[in-house]
C-alpha cells in the first residue's frame, strides 16, 4: 500500500495492490487512516486472515489502520527500504553532529571533516 500525489496541490490517493496477483484492490481519496480503513472494512475477514505481509512506508495513519484491522498485524508490516534507509541516515547524521559538538567543546577536532567520508 502507498499513497501517491497528483496535481500541484498535493492531492493524494491511497492505493492498495495485491503484488502476487498484480491487481489494484483499492483506491481512495486522501492518505489518512480513513482512506486505508475503508479497504479493511470492505474486505472479507477470510481474505484479511490470508494476508502474510503488508508493505508500506512509515506513514503513521497507515500503520494505525493496519494495526487496528489486520489480525497479527505487528508481525506482518514490512517497511520499504527507502524509508528505513532515510531514517537510518538521519539518525547517523544527528549522532555525528552531537558527538562532533561534544568533542569540539572539549577542544578535540578528531571528527572535523568526517561528515561526508
């Protein structure tokens, strides 16, 4: 599942696809919890019970809708690697800045010039 924007006004739609079947199963206006919850509400419980993995980005409303509606969702959510790498890179950058400031405060410059190695 993912959202996509169109036009220049950041109008979004939510799309749910069956990767194995190669079909789009749901499209809804917006990218809020309700847009995805509508998919879960219209799906049969038997169909939802057969879901093994839900691939998504780390968008809070999608996570919340999935956790609410899908049985055993905690073990079925797989975050896409782009967003995982983005968060990891931001965390490493934040720690590097903090460590660099701490060391510079002590008069050490061992991290100077090492941000982009």
